[in-house]
C-alpha cells in the first residue's frame, strides 16, 4: 500500500495512517466542523436580522427604550445563552485537547528503534542508534521504520529552527538549535509517507522534504543489520541531486 497514493495527498492531515495522528485527527475534524457551524449560524442570524429590519429608523428608539427599561429581556437571554454555550464548548475542547496531549506523550509499547534526525540547510541527516545510544549508520533525506511499531525520534538542528512533520502519522515538532526534542511515530500501514520541514528556514525551505518508508518488521530488522555491517565511517551527506 502506498500511503501517498489512492486519493491521499502527500501532506494530507485530514487522514491518518498511524499514531499519534489517530488521536489528533478527531480533534482536528471536530474543530473544523465547529468552525463551519459557527460561520453558518452567524451568517444565518445576520441574514435574518437584515430581512426582518423592515421597520423605520424612528422605531428603533422604542426598541432601545424597552431594553433599557428592562421590559424586553429576550435579547439578553439570547446573549446569556450564547455566552454559556461558547464557554461550555471551549471547556469541552480544552479538556479533550489536554487529555489527548497527555495520552500521546509516550507510546503504549516500547519503541522498536531510535532515530536521530538533524535538520540542516537544506537537508536531513538521519542517524540510527543502537540500544546504548551509539550510532549504527547514517542516511540522508530518508527514514525507514517498521510497520506497527513505535519509533522514537531525537530531533536536533544544526543551524536554524526547523520543524519535523509527517502529517499522515503525527503532529509537528520543532527542531531548535542547542536543544534536543523528542517525538515518536507509528506507521500502521506499509508505504511511503511524505515529510516536510514546516518552519521557514531559508530560501530553499520548500525543497526540504523527506520520505518515511514503513516496511514489515522483519524487513526492517534485516535492512538495519545489513546497513550497520556495511556502514562507512563518517557522517552521511546528501546525494548529488539533493540541494544543501
């Protein structure tokens, strides 16, 4: 299965093929539909007000006086109801967001691998680590992970602020010079997932893309062993067709 084909856009965040995107997507969709509902309701109320305003301007004095005198509480009831509904909806989304953020802080299972990704202008340095944190080998602009297993990502920057994002699998994580941030992803379907730097990092920012390939666990283990045994000394460099 190719995650970037079959009608799925390469940077489509409205669908999910793994975690933590599975947990984030419902909130995103709910906020989207809520925004649509707010626009529709406000538009409808404005149209109703415009269509019902058939009275003369002088009649407004009578209406204003009745509200001031306290004899017309209908308008105030609408205001109170609107404020109460807004506060209730916001509290629901705050609670939902906070609980989701707590749930996705760490994966439910132990990470199957640790990958250190360093953002450069304008390429990605990818280092695969062993259990002791030593580098097995390095690649550039491509990440490989096992299907169905969480992978821990240690994110760094070598120059300016970058942002690591694979929208079909999870949210964005900033990469800040001098700071180490940690994220995790789990791809539930084999395929190629498009990743992108989403923090403007220079004139060639748009070219700073990468591919995340999800393969069966046995294939990943065999590939990891093969690359570790054949790994050359020294850091990885981008290929000739990649712009630095």
